[in-house]
C-alpha cells in the first residue's frame, strides 16, 4: 500500500474566508507593527512592512477579492511569505490576516474540491476552493496562488 504524503500547511484566517499555504512558504508570522503606508495605492496595497531591515509589500487578500479596503487592527497578524520566483529583487511578500494562523497536516485523503455551496467565490488569488477534514470538523478554505500574489505586486510596480 502506498504511503500518503502529508503536507504541513497553515490555515490563514482572512475576513471573508481562510486560505491555505504550505508551511514551507512562510518566512515568519509577525504582529502588525512598523507598516509604512503608500500614497495613492490601490485598496489591496496596505503599505510596506519593515521586517528584518527590509521593506516587504503588504497585501490585503480581502481587498483584492472583494475590492473593499482592509484595515490593520491590534489583533491582526501578518504572514511574511517567501517569493517563489527567482527574482532576487523580490525575495518576500506579506499578507494580512485577521488573527493567528492554524497549523494543519493535509494529506490526499482529507482534502477535496469544494462543492458549489461551499465555494467562497474567491478566484483572483486562488488555485482552488477546497474542504479539509480534520477530525470531526470540515474547514472550507482557498488554496492561495503564490504566483498570482507575486504577480499582483509586480504588475502594480511594487
């Protein structure tokens, strides 16, 4: 019998849904501090996070998906993500979350494509809408498209 591969992942809570990313794509989870706003930026561009002597562009997933501005709160957290391209000038990007993420071990047997009634409707930065079963609980989530997040920043000149 073939062994099932487990992918350690994080469930990142957004305002309108939750997104899943592989644990290996996360550089660090940080509190909201030292975010420098950008003048005349689109609603999804929350500014630059000052992180480890770098300026990391900060994106609001909800603002990209819904077109409405998102706000930093004391409970908010930021996921600093590794860039997946080989562009040395863009090593990191950041994503606003509503609170701390949840660790999930995902394997083929506990993830399935979401049905129409469970679909979040988010498509711009999403590979697929899924349902993950953990114990007795089913969690609807979106698999984040890291290439699309990076492309969003680059196309806007950030």
